[in-house]
């Protein structure tokens, strides 16, 4: 009995897990652009964090050497490191593809061409008896 229930549970699990392995549709251009911007913003954020860390380390080292010299203790000369590079403000990446043109509204069908012509709803069938 236990073995049968185990086999049934395994079969049900295998059947239901097939849906979880289904392939997702490819992302749209808007989703890809948003993902690229998010990636660029994260990279910029990392650069800002590294810049802030570099400046904090410079301040601490400067204070340390000043305190050591004020106490009359021997302080080794500071090791020259690369200057802290300010990443500047965030600039969104430019997409390689030109922006899509806005969709244009379809021109409604006209029942007659006279001065009192009225547009007909798209897909509507007009009776020849009611035509003006």
C-alpha cells in the first residue's frame, strides 16, 4: 500500500513538474531595454560605492598619519595608490535600435461620399437599404 502511494505521488509530481520546465517567451524590446538600464544602473552604483570607499580610506589614512606624527611616533610614508575616480551622474544607455514610431489610428470606412457622409464602425456590415 505504501509503495503504491509512493509511486502515485512520484507520477503526479513528474506530471506536474513538466509545466515548470516550459520555455518562457522571449522578452520584448521594452523588457530588454529595461533590463539593460537596470544592469547599467547596477554597474554605476558599484562604481559609486567603490569611489565612496576609496575616499573614506584616503580620509582614514590621512588622519592616521597626522595622529602618528602629532604623537611623535614614527610613521612610514604613505603608499601612493591610484586616484579615486568619480563615476559622475548616471547616464542611461542609448539603445542600438531607433524608437518605434507611434501607431497610427486606422481610417474609418465611409458609407457614402456625399457631404453628409458618416463613418462606419470597423467590421460593421451596412445594409444597402439603410444607405443614404
